[in-house]
């Protein structure tokens, strides 16, 4: 990023965890199936000091912490811990907390999460099929199940946005959420997960993004672009980044590191250099939107936290 060395960055998607003190079953228990394969390198504590080391040389002015799959028995405990972390270490700036939208206690959990002044949104990964051919509508835990949608309807009462992590073949259901709840901002995580980089796979991914991008209350975080078994490279990812921006437009995209998860495929410097290469021909004001201003607006960072 030599041409933009002074460009401010808001990292719109990152995680912290302290495995010595806090419960994260996916990091502390039996290994799970993971989209990047071996994730043993993540099974260590990752705290603000680690993040600052990883981002040295970059002007990171704020971050959005996204829930890191703390033990689901008490999702508000993660937010309480983050409040202490913010007070002692100065990060994260704001947070996306967890609430299971289809649980009976969803109203109580949402109210508790919204009571923290730095919480801006909620993430709850809906049930997802492993491939497009297996995708079905209306399954329990899916975005179009009535109970899940009833929980989603409560987000507006607390002025909370929703972070959605799901493969692109479920974005038709997301488009219906955006249509039916126009006052709730929906932010798609990890570029819609374009794991299949074949010509056909990318064509289907682009079509799914275009369908949901038709709704103005939907935005896109460009992150999570690692390919299993391969190091992060501009050659692999610059075309995908440019396609995503072309579909959603400059004003509804923002870059994010997904650290430490994406440290499995590349350094922070490598990933952000790739982002910079993808948009090097854009005006400076547009580059600033993608690296900083859009995230500040989407996550309401001008509000007191």
C-alpha cells in the first residue's frame, strides 16, 4: 500500500479471544470441519496486542469486532468481556454481538446486547447447505423459517444491523429479508463466500450477489477470500474484489481483514496490499470510502460508544 501509506483503515471484521479465560468450543474442543482446512494455528489466544503487531505499518483507526462463537449458553458474556477489553486495551471500537434469532429467549438477549453502547449489530449464522444442489428453503434454523424471521423482526426495535455469514446460494433468502425489513441494515460477510472459483461457480456467485444488491439496505464486506490449500494472492482475488465492487457499488462495500482467521492464508500486509491493488485506479475519495468511510457509516462509528 505504498501509494496510500497514510490512508486510514477501519477494519470492519476482526476477532479477539482469550482461550485461557473464556469458552470457545470450536477452538478448545474437538476439531471441526473448517473452510480453510487445518486451523490449529488459531487455537491460541488472540488479543489487541497481537492484532497491533499484525497490523504494524498500517494506519488502523478503528475496528469492528464480530462475535467469535463464544459458548452459546451465554452470548452476552462475550460482550461483557469485550467491554473490559475496550476499557483496558482500546480495542475493539464497536462490536457485532451474537443472539440466536430462533431461540425462545431472543428478545431478552437482544435487549441485553443492545444495552452495551458499543454494540452495533448482531450476527447469527443461519443453517446452510454444503452446496447449491443441497440448498432448501424453509428448513429449521434457516433465514426463511418463520421463527428465525420473527427474531430478525426484533432487530429494528433496538436499531441493530445484521451481519450475515452464509454461502451465496442462500442469498435469495437474504434478499427477501432485505425486502421485508427495509429499515434493518443487512451486511453480508466475507464477500458471499465465493469458494468455487470455476467460471460457472463465479457466474452463479455474481448472479446471487446482484439479486441481493438490488435492495439498498444491503451492504457487503469484502473479506474472507482465502482459498483452501493456497496462500492469499492478488492473482486469485483481485478479479473477485473488482466484481464485488462492480455489483454493489463503491458506497456499499468495505474491506476487512477477518483476522486472525485469515492469517491462515496470508499476512495482514499481503491482504491489504491485494485490496489496494484491486482499487489502485480509483479516485482517492473512493479508496478512502472502501478502506474507512463506508465502515464508519455502516457501523455508526460517529455515535457515542
